[in-house]
């Protein structure tokens, strides 16, 4: 049954190198610098978070890694191959409404394996649906599923191509707090089985700390990396890790960093 | 206790409560009343006029209907018209839908072809009839051409806007799952556009049906349009009205049939 999942974790793959990446957007004909000269190295199998207030360009950086946004300068390399367009090397989980509404849950998850010409896309899709605990909902259309279930299907779909890199753009942002915390636990379980490199975008300090090995706190306008925080809380992690003293100290530190950036924007807008 | 009391009350089904209800039965009843009133008014006016050449009564028209049905003339004319509608409609769909999706996806193609479409679109199907006769003579062929022209623009335009409304997120998700250009058009853009394509097909079929009658008035020697024209020349107004009523009824039935299969075409849109 679990032939596809039982393949040896490929932690040797999935290194990300972000080199001097700058991104410009045009607004009313004027070029605005969204990301300025970002330099980042993420190792295979690492779980990292891009953390920052909204508008800091963290999603933009994720989109550059995924090949959905072209940088004005610099480049991103995954396993030493430059990223020029979205490919199956990067699975992407979006915030919401990214499932294909005309396909069933099974059809959505089988889409990737089918595109890659695998022999039995549906059998693979069933395994990945089981991985996220939704094997019973294979015939349901996205509109018939709850928000949490839709995101689980989204995760299964992104993982079904076995990408070395998994990009997650505030995937739990639209869920209620209880569902979100359960989803975080489930995500860690899945990650510990597959050992994919994960880049996780969030503005939630707790979410970033609970999930990640390293957190990159970002600066605002232009977006950049303000500070890198190593989260040495050990694995596997239970949600109770948030009660530890070490976690408290990390949280205070990261929270202060993010708050500084938020205040900059807040004051910039009001003054 | 309360239950027992309630079941003792005999159910009251009044015409009023039936009409207030939702659903199929009530709608049918409303429709029957509306049509009944229309027929009564028609009868009253016809009796008042006392001129069967200007306006025969519905009863006389019904009698004419049976006579034409018994002769087999009506069936032949209906089949001739239906054939022209379906051939033209299928040609319009076969060209309109793929062309619209290609234009929605490939920008240079769109910029090249859309202006031509915009220029041709305001020309009504009836204005094409003279040139259709020059090109194709009289008979089925000019009618195919006219019904195709009439169906093409609603089908093309709806499909085009359906294709344009494809969500970037779906395209990006598909790319990150390994989909290439052809798959993006066929597997993402086409189903995204399908609800609007379907609307276009419904409108196109209606337009095509209207156009076939116009075409047959001038460019054919069979069909409902031809029959109306001939009956007018013979001052057989009852037959003119038989033709008109048949056109109305068949057109409505075709629309209803398309609405009836909608949930099989767009299964994710139904509950």
C-alpha cells in the first residue's frame, strides 16, 4: 500500500540558494522595490519560516523561490539548478481556494502524478489522501469540504509529486485557531515522514516557532531578512513545547523583532 | 400529545397554498395559468376581429396543426430546420470554443485576432444572407452558414471571457504540479471556463434557432421559416401561426433540455 511513501527520504535533495535577489513591482508606472538584495541558504530537509507583518514581501520571496515571480536581479537555485518558472521541483500550498473546483479531492491529488506521467496516478493519490487522513473523501468536490479539509487536500496534492521543496504560503491563515493548531501538528508528522525541505510563510510568531528549525524575520519596505533565529527546541515537538522557558525566550525575542517592523509601517502610514 | 392533535387536523390543500409553494408543481401551475390567460385573450381578440386572415382563433390554429402533422409536412419542416440548427451550432462550437481559449491563453494571438472579431461581430446574421446565397446558393448550405454565424459570437465571447477569468493561482498550482502549456489550456483553462462556455452554448443555440427561421424565409425551400413564408403567400394564416408556435415551443424545449443536463456537464456546481 505505502510503496510510494516508503521510498527512502531524499534529504540530500532540496537545497535552496537565494543569491542577491531583488524584486521590483510597478505601481502607477513607478518601480517599487519589494525585495532588496536577499541572500539565503536553506539546507535539504530543513523546515524554515519566513515571518513578517503583511506587506513585507514574504509571499513575494516564496513566489520567487517557486518561479512564479521573476526577480529583477539575482537568482534562486534549487539543487544547483536555477529557477526560471514553476516546476514540479517545488510543491506549493496556497492560502486558500487553490484546489481545482472541477476535480474531486482524488482528481486534485492525482493531477501532479498524472502530469508527470506516472503509471498509476490514482493509486498514488489515494496514498497521499490517506496520509492527510482524507481517504474517505476522495470523491468529494472541494466545495463540499471544510476549509481545513481543503487545505489537507492541498497539502496532499503538493506532496504527491514528491517535490524536494515544499512552499507553503500562509496555508492555515484562513482556518480557525483550533483547526490551525491541529493542522500544524499534522504537518509536522507528515514532514517527519517525508523530510521535504519546507519554506513556510506566516505572520504568526507561534506558528513559525512551533514548526521551524530556523525562522527568518523580515524587514518592511523594501523586504529583506532582518534576522535569522535558530529554533533549537528539539524534535519531535508537541504543542506543549510552547510552555517551556526556552520557547518563551525565543518568542519574546522574535515578537520584538516583528513588532519593530510592524510599528515602522504603522507609523509610516499614519504620519 | 401535541403530535397526536396535529395529525387529527386534515391536511388543507388549497389552490392558494399550492401556488405559494416552491418547486416544480407550483411552477407548472403558474405557467399553465399564464399560458391559459394568454390563449383566452388571443381567442377573445380573434372572435372580436372576425377576420381569420388577420388572426385565426387558437382552436383553428390547433386544427391546422393536426392537419399539417397528419400530412407529414410539419415533421419534415421541423426536421429540416433542426438539422440546419444543429449543424451550424456544432460548427460554431467546434471553432468558437477552441479559438476563444487559444486567444485567452496566447496574448499575441489575441492581439492579432480579437480586433477582427470585434469588427465582424456587429454584423447581424440577417445581413449575411445575401452573401450566403451568392456563395452557397439556396438550400441547406447557406442556412448552415447563417446558423453558424448566429451561434458563433455568443459561444466565442462567453468562452473567451471564461478563459480570461481563469485564476492565476490555479495556473501556478498546475505549473508547480508539472503541467505544461497544452495541459494548462486543456485541463485548467477549459474547465475553468466551462460554466461560461456552457452559458455561451445555451445562448448560441437560441440565436441559431432564431437565425434558421430568418435564413429559411429567404434562402431555403424547406423548413419552418419557408413554411411560414409560403403559408403567408397563400393567406393561410393558421399555418403561419402553426409555424410560429412550433418555433416557440421547440426553442423553449431546447433551452430546457440544455438546462436539464447542466448538472452532468458542471457536476461541481451542483449541490
